[in-house]
């Protein structure tokens, strides 16, 4: 299925996973609105090379008012959101009793509440058009826990629960809502973990293999391209009866 004439909004997409997804959707014909902090020039250039219309909006998705302004911008510029990919997320690692309250609040706001507000804002337009796709980037941590990641794990479990509810509430429509649960993706955060291990002794290749071996049996990273193509499948007619699912793409992490 080509996405010609469809508009995709991908939050947190000026780099990493979000940018990879935005690029795949543009390659398949979608107009794309990327979102995120920092200079978007490189991300815009990456997505524009596929020949579709691309724009950037710098809304802070943890703020419902700014998120509403983002949707107003997409409506005015592209006629509304056909595909919403809720990808924006942050992380902080600390034991529960030492977890900074402000970091908990920030992680819940960006990783969970923004998914609710984005979905809430997208659904009326999708219902009016009679078609829509909502894809929430959750995590394997939406289904299992890890020490030190209380806020992240709580938020990602919440995203999967919200996905199920929206999947049910849209079940008789041509709107679908699903979650994708990646394992290790080689993001800057994961690269830092590899670098920290290597700094304690050993070469980076060994540190990478050691990290993957702890969780991911394939010993290979999931890539943003993998995630983008899975989003694309969920946007296709072949994915039209995938509803409220939490789809693992984790190199076997959750099969253990």
C-alpha cells in the first residue's frame, strides 16, 4: 500500500527511532510532520529526499496546550493527521526510593500522557475522514520490568493499556490503534551504556555483545528501519485487523 495523500505526524522524530519511522513513511508516499527539539535541518533533509512534503513543529508534547497547537498546525497545513506515531520518550534510571519526583513527572508526561493527549486530539479528525492509524511506540518494558526504570516501565505499561482501550473503542471503524514493543535499538542512550561498559575494561565490540547477550538472544540490535517497516505494515490493508495489539520486535527478548 502506498501512502500517497496521507499525512503522518511522528512525535520525537528529529533523530533516532522517530526519524527512522518518518523516513520510511515518506519513502512510502506519506507527507510527514516531524516533531522534536533542536535544529531540525538534518532530519528535514533526511525525510525530504523521498520527495514528499515535510515540515517540522517544535511543540513540547509534555504540554497539552503545545500539543493542541501542533495538531492545529497539521490541520491548517496538511488537512489533518491520518497516521499518528506517538514516539516521543525520555528515560532516567534510579532506584524507587531515590527517584527524583520531577523526573518521574516528566517521564509520565512525555512517555504516557502525551500518548493520551495525542490520541484524543487525533481521533475526531480520523473519525470524520473514516480512516486512521495510531501507532504507539511502547517497549519490551511495557511487558516486563527492569531494575531502576520505575517511571519508564510504568509509563510503557500504561501505553499498552491505553492502546488496548483505543483499539476496542475504534473496533468497528477503519481506525486502528496498536503498540510496538522494541527491544534494544542502538540509540544514543544505549550507546552510552556500551561506552560505559567499555570504559571499565574491554573493547567496544565485546561490550556491545555483552549488553545484548543479557537480554536480546539474537545478539543484534533492532533498527529504526525495522520499526518503520512495521509501522508501514500496520498502516496497510494487511494490518487492518490488527487492533489493540502490543507487537514485540525484540530479537527474542520476551520469548525467554
